[in-house]
C-alpha cells in the first residue's frame, strides 16, 4: 500500500532520496548536470512530500512557488525498485491537491529530454508542453510543462 505524507526538506528520508535523484540525473545529464543542479537546491523549498510503501520511503516530490498563480513541481523521484506501481502519479496528484488548497491555479515543471519516463509520466497526468521558461529558455535538453488545476 502506498501512502503520501507531507514533510519538509530537513526530513532525512527526503534528503536521502534527493541524493539518489541527483546521482541518477548526473548520469543522464552528463556534462550539463552542473547547469541543472544550480536550480535544484532544496533549501528554499517549503512544501515536500514523501511516498511510503509498507512504511518504507520509496519516493518524494516538492512544490516551490513559481509565481502568484503557479507552483513548480520539483525533486520528483521514485526508487527504481518501486517504479511501475503508480507511486509517481500519486505524488503528483497529492502535490496538485496541496497547491490548489494553497490557492494556486497551475503547476509548471521542467524535465530533461533524456528522461523519457518522466515525459511520459507528466503527459499521462495531463501536463501540456509549454515554451521553456526562465533559466530553461533556449536550453535544448529541457522541456517544460504546465497544467491548470
């Protein structure tokens, strides 16, 4: 059984999963990892969640204010052995409900073109491709998405 719980970025299990996420992204992004990594600090994130399967941490995700109407999905990760069971979709749905409860109307996100599983996940969950925003403008490997809540 998968459960999702609110937490913060000081949660040891959250930090551990983010370290694993960064390791995986470093392999996928290669030489571009340092560029992306500068935008992925968890120190300025106020809203984080953990996914548990049978009380064991298996995934995480977070929200960061993007603008007055939108939250940005950040730090989405599911352990490789827990993938394929709908954990990431449950995290996304939980984060979307939380963003809506906080008064936001949209969620945006960026992912890499070298992450086809992530692209498929976001598309499956109703996200639409938008022009690359902010620091991702003109970045060939980036693909940005948005969803109205």
